[in-house]
């Protein structure tokens, strides 16, 4: 049996703020997603077709993701208009599944039955935090109990559960973020996303930042916090499918970003730091000037580190440092040879 993993692609459809009755302090979905208007079903169909011309879909696992808003908060007819576009692709086997993101307080039996009808597989709930104080300070408009109830309903109806979290929200601390991660594990989430809080222009958080009432995490601290919560998820088998916001043009250029720990390679920074911590545990052996580290193929670049940072750190101890891929290793397994 082949050990080659099937390539996974998600065709993202952003529906900015549509259906969301709240304006969280951090939120301006149009600027975060790079989408300036709500797409029509025809535009969604064109988007799917365009992506499929660039994706080797016959050999890959391809899904459609409706992101950026409160999908189950829009009118039922509008939900169906989008899902009907995706349905033929799913029925033909071109698209393997559909996922969507929504608020935890916009889940009920009728909604879940509708989504099941259109072969939605994964429902991601924007939990953001499981601390009541942080939720209130962030203007979320829902409670921890809403997250718990929504998560239970998603799972009981046979959907895969995603729970998104944010670090560095108003009132947040490292311990609160770690507690949120542990609660996400306890709610039996299949996957999660970790987003560092950014200060986007034209948001309440921007006003708070400019008035001195909010201070975002530095990039260094955001990497540290993300590293700690990532390890909680990794240990419990919860798949972290994203670290850091999708790099839209406005975020990359800085035109929409006022402050905060944005980095186009945020995931690489976090994973590199996790490997750095591991390598600092390696014991020095007297008179050994060369070291070879064998790592899993999928972790090779992370092990070397962002801008080869981990290799450079090890070069302070060893004259020669080599990294070699070992297909027999999994995850972050590794072993060391000295010369």
C-alpha cells in the first residue's frame, strides 16, 4: 500500500460579513478577506471552474470552503443558492466535500439538516476564545455556553467540527489562550485555526489601539503563544489547519493593517520555533564537530528553520550541520548522528 498522502486543496469562497448581526471589535471582514462585495452564485461557479483549471483535481482531495462571514446566518434561500452551485461538483466526484464557517450561536437542527442535504462535511465555528471576559471585551455577542452547545450539535449530527481561536484579544493572556485550546480539545474538535489578533483599519479595535486602550501582541510574543497552544493541539491529535490570517493584498501591503503580529510566513515561524526548542535539548558530546539530524520529510524545512535559523543556531555548537529527510519518520520524530 502506498504511503503517499493525497494533496489537499480548498477552493475559498469569501462572503464578507454577510449574515453576521454583530461587529466584533477586531472585525472588518471585507479588508481581512480582500473581498469587497458579496459574490453571486454565478461568480462562485466561475471561481470554482477557474480554480479547477489550476488544480490536479483527479489526483487530489478538493473541497469548497465558504469563509469570511456567518454562513448559516444568511437567508435559507441564499444558503441554498450557494450550496446548489457546489452540489453538482460533489455529485460528480470532482469536489470531495464542502466546509463552511459560521457563528456558534447560529446552529440549530433545521440548519444542520439543510447542510447535510447538500453534503457539507465540515462546520467551523468561530469560537475565538472560551473565556467569558475575553468574549465580552471583544464584542462577540455570544457566550461560552453557546460554543459548547453549538459544538455538540455539530458533532451529534455527524459533521466534522472545526473550532477557530484567536490569541491576543482584549483581555487575553497566555494562560487564557492555553485554557481555550484545552477546552477546544475537550469539545472533540477535529481541526482548528489559530489566528493572532491584528488591528485592522476601520474597526473598533483600531479605535482602542489609537486611544491606547489596546496593545497588540508583538510578533515574537504571538509566535510564542501560538507555539504553546499548537503543542496542546498536536498532543491531542487536533489538526491545526492554519496558523495566521490568509495573506490578502491589503495585509501584505500594509494598507489595511494598522498594527499587530502579521507575517506572511507566520506558520513557518511558529513551527521553526518548536523545532528550535527541540534542538536546544540536544546534548553536546565532547570532541564532536559535526552533527546530522534526520527528520520526517514533511518537517524538513521547518526543522532547518525560517531563513535557516535553526541550522545557524546549531552552527554555533557544531562546525558542520546536516539535515536529512527520513521517510520512515513521522510528525516531529527525529534522531541525531555525531561525527
